[in-house]
C-alpha cells in the first residue's frame, strides 16, 4: 500500500513537471543561441497568462536518454486574433514585445493589461490590442520604441513617461493618438537626435522636455497636440542644436504660448517663388497655434516658411536672441523671404507706441527681398510698416501681401542697420540719380495693400521702383487719403523731380506732412511746390553724438516759399543748420510755429533764417505749477514766466509759456 502511494505521488510530480515543460497552447520559436520567443498563445490558456523566465525543453541524448534543459524566454511576439480570451499578459523577464495584426484578418486581441519588468529593452508595436488600458513598465530601461508602436491606443493610460540615456530610437507615429499620454521627458536621451514624423501627433501630452543634441523635429511630430503646455508658462525651449523644424511640426498646438527656436535654420537653396506648395516641404510649422504669443528666432534665419504662423491670432512678439527679454517685433536681419501666408490672420501682431502715441515702426528685415502672397493678410493690429532700401536690389511686396490690414496707416522706408562702426555714411546714404528704380527699390505688386482703407503715409516716389496698377490704390472705390510723405534716407539732394518721380502728388492732393530723413543733405528750391496743402515739415537729425557744429542740412532759398499753408516746422538739430532768410513764405514766418530740441530755443532765436519765426518752442512740458494742461480741443494760450496770462498779439518780444490742449512748453514771441 505504501509503495502504491509513493508511486502515485511520483507519477503526479512527473505529470506536473511535464505540464511545466511545455504548457498546452503556448508555442515557441528559438534562435541560434537557444533564446526562445513566444509566438502564439491559444485560447485554451485562458484570460490570464504569465510568461515564465525560462522554458524547460525535453530532449534525448545520444544514448536515447531523456534530458531536460532550461532556456531563457526573451520575447513575446504575437499576432492579434489568435487568442480573444486573453485579457492580461504578465511578462516580467522578457527583453522584447511585439503584438501586431489587423481587424480585417483574424481580429484584434481583447488584451487590456500588460505587466512588464526591468529587463524589457524594446517594444516594437502594440497595435494588435486596441483595448489595452494598462501598461506597467519601466521606460528608463527601454532602448527602442518601434514605428506606430502605441499608435491609436486611445484607452491606454500612459500618464508620464520618463526615458533615460539608454533610449536610442523612437519610431514614426509611435505615440500618435495616445490621448492619455500626459508628459514626455527626453532631456536625458542624448542618443536621440531626431523626433520622427508624426511621433506624438494627436496625443494628449502637456509637458515636454527635449534632449540637447536634438537636430531635427520631423513633419507633424506634434501635430494637433492641443494640450501641449511645457513648464509653468507654456514655453517650448528647443535646443540650439535643433536646426530643422519640418512641415506641420507643431500645427494646431492650440495651448502653446511661447517658442524659443534659436537653432532653426532655413535655406533658400531648394525654395523658389511658388515652389513650396508643390514640394510640400518646410511649411506650416506653427499654423493654428492660437495661443502662441511669442516666437524667438535665430539671427541666421533666411526664410520664414509658407504658413509658418498662419492663424496664430495671439502672436504679439517676434524677436531674436539679442532681444530675448523684450516685448518687441524684431525680425532676424538675414531673412530674405517671408513666405505665403506666413503671418496670415495674426491680428495681435501690432505696433508699440511711444510716450506721445506715435507707433514704432515694424521693420522688415534688412536683407528682405520678397514679402510673399498674403504674408501679413488680416494682421489688423499693424499700424506702421517700414521697408529697408538697399539700392542694389529689389524688394517686392507681392500680391495681397498686406491685404485687409485695416488699421495700417504708414508705409515707410528705413535705413539699414550699420554692420560695423567703420561703415561710412557714404555707403549708407548716397545721392542717387532719378533712374534709381532700374537697379533697386520697393516694388509694390497688384493689390499688395488691398482693403487697407486707412493708409495715410507713403515713402516719397523716389523710394518706390514701381506701383503695379494704380487702380488698386483705392478701397471701395475711395482713394486713399495720403497725408504723410517720408523722404527716403538715401535721397540726399531733394529736388522737385526726385520727389515727383512717380505721379504720387498728382494722385494724392491731401499731403499735409513731409518728413526729411536725417541723412538728407540738402533741399532744393521749390522741392514741394506741388504740395500746396502741406502744413507740417519735419527735419530729423542724426544721433546727438554724431552731430557737429557744421551740419550737412542745407535748405535752398525759397525752398518752401510756395507752401503758404505751412504753419508747423520742426527741426531737431542741436545746432541750427545755416539757412537763408527767405527759405519759408512770409505766411509761415508770421503764423507758423518752429519746434526745436529742448534747450535750443535761444540758439534758434538768434540764427539766420530761423529767427524770423514769430513763435519758437522746444515743445517741453512747463515746470510752472500754475499752468495746468487741459482738454485737447482748447485754443493756444500764452503765459509769462510767472504764469500770468498774456495776449500773444500784444506781447512784448521775449520768452513765454504756450499751452494748447494737454501740452505746454517754452516759446519765443517776436
């Protein structure tokens, strides 16, 4: 009896051992190292399966004796649909996991939970189990994530994923559509040089850190990541090593607020006019980032791509590293092309204003050659835009490039920034002949400023190579009312012909204000004789440290004698330029006001040509407490230096205080 019991026990142990050797319904393959991979789990295994660390294989030796050997199980590689009852996979010892398949053949797995251990090095794909909700793993041991690995696993709760320096690759579309992925930390992943196409597109990531050494962000890498908000301020700080940001990389990241892309480089080598769209490359990087407020760009950027910031309706700040802490709109000076739709609909892109309310010009880059189709269309915050004028090349404002900038008032030209201190003024501002337009200038194509009804100032005609189709200067069949004209910096000798190089003044009879650049050397007789409604002329001066006692501004006799409505003259030279007694009309001397720099009233009141003005003011606020500024519609009032009211017509010649509206200042009455 005892022998029978012992025999039965041994038989039972053998049976269990045999079951552990090769579980029914679990199939394997092995490599030359006798490392085993599970390739199939039959339905008979049940809802839960644990992968053992080793598998015991029964073989026979040369003596036909039974031998049992243990071999490691290093991977699970399943084809979906072979086990619809499997709900939980526990594989704590494997190095690699692959679950693949599609619903059109054998159907997806019902797998909902996977338990993995610290030995796991790679996950190739989990697309075969779309109902997966839980993945317990240690990302810090992972070396590779395959193409489309977690693609579409919308129920999988990934939470925060922090990879380590062991990570070598993340495949294309790896986390696409993972709406429950919240944070990705890649800052320690020094081996990751590229974020591939679509890797995180449509995912729910909020936090993101990227590794130093990253060189490329592939197309659509973060497309439609609507929750992306890195750090506490929503600032995406791209490494300076990241030189390529490809198409749609951050399109529709609607919560992203700030981007620093100081390494981004764009080349014009493979971009020519109108070819971008057909190539489909290098476009729409930040399109639809509706919360984006600032973009920081590198100094070397050559090209702002097509639709790069289209519909970034809250974009207010564009700056280079030099201005990284300032709220400005400063483009990299090296930008040659601003592409189609680049800032279309950026309605918050606006001009800051000075203390007296004058808009600070938004300067087009010094190297600009083309502002392309619809580049700034709908930028309703723009007030004043200024183009540089390197005379050796053309600058083109293309068709509808500023269409529907409904608050745009001023179109100007500005002097390019001096590249070094030794660059002489002769290379910055020279006297050019009237045929300047054959070598360079601003070319304004058809409809470039279509539906910009409030434009009121233009550069003088000598600064414009051509305005294509004058009929498009109108808005709703109403002609622009141009009140301001700016003389370009390079026009040193202002003559009537130069100012009237195009029929500008024949089209616009409402010109009231004319501004002479600080580089202007002389104004010839009758230069503005056709501008009969001019009532203000301003002479800008060089920087204070560049001014000398021998000023270069020369105004010819009777230069403004025909401008009898001229009543406001402003001259900002610290030392009065030498002029003749008859430069202005008698009406100007008698009824006009000369405004000069603070502290120079007495100098101008003694200088030939200037002293003839009955009224000279420095425009500064008075320190006399009895004189308080009042409403803006009040007539001018005069006070002596003790604050007592005086009648200007009966006043004894001398120094007085003039108040009009909200300002007051010192004046000389003769």
